C-alpha cells in the first residue's frame, strides 16, 4: 500500500496484520519500495539467538530495504530486457527467413521471366521475317506473280500477322506469371500442321536468299 513503516510483531496492536505475522512465525515485515511504490516485502522470523531485534537492527534494515528494493527492480528489469532481447532475436530470425524465402522466389521468377522473354523474342522473329519477306516479294516481283500467287502470299502474311499478335499477347502475360495469376490450359495440337506453318513462313526467306 506504499507504507514504508517496518512492522514489528511485538509493537503491533491486535488485528489482521499481527495475526498474519504470528500465524507464519514472523517477527518483522519490511516493505521494499522504490520511488514510493512498494514492490515487495522482506519477511524475517525471530533471530536465531532468540534476542529481540534492536533499534540498531531496525535502522540497518531501514537502510538496506531501499537498496534491496532497487536491486530487485533492476533484476526484474534485466529479466524483462533479456526476454525482450530473445523475443526480438526470434522476430529478426523469422523476418530474415521470410525475406530470404521471398528473395529466392524473386530470383526464380526473375529467371522464368528472362527465359520467357528470350523465348518470346526469338519466336517473334519468325512471323516478322515471314511478313517482311512475302511483302517484299509482292512489292518487288509483282509483275512476275499471278493473282493466285499474290493471294497465297497475302494469306501467309495474314496468318503470320495473327501468329505475331498471339505471341505479343503471350508476352503481355509476363505480369501474370510474376503474380502467379497465369493459368495454363493444356490442349492437343498437330505438330505436323505446325511444321507446315513454319515452313510456309520461312519459304519466302529461303526463296529470297536462294
């Protein structure tokens, strides 16, 4: 209760405090206070010699009590700091682990993006080369081409343009790959048709270069 008075069994009036001391075979109760706040109580039984506590004993205890209180408070503060330090260290280790895992995921995504861009850039060249080559043949060899040949070349330019647009759309999906929102839908395809398509796209360049 913030009272710094030493309670001496023999000096107490009959009541609750004296009953508590007597019941527990205690002779003294010395409050331990720091800045007016009681943080504990030092309890002493009778002296082993059987003598009563002298005034000098009480004066010594009055001097020691504040020092003991400060020491106890410092010990509690040290324990709190120690526990906080342990908790902080655990939090730092957890955060470091999460950061390490996030960095590893970023490295994987960055590698996937680089591979995708490299592949996409390579794939873009094929339809662009076909478009350029067929248009060059139509523009520079128009007199030697009949309408059927021109239509065939224009059809190939059209299909190459469609393929180019599809590749561009796939390239735009890089952001979805990075965020994990890209959904792949496997589907059957005819590899022979694809081979013919690529052959048609490249035939103009082959012809151009002899």
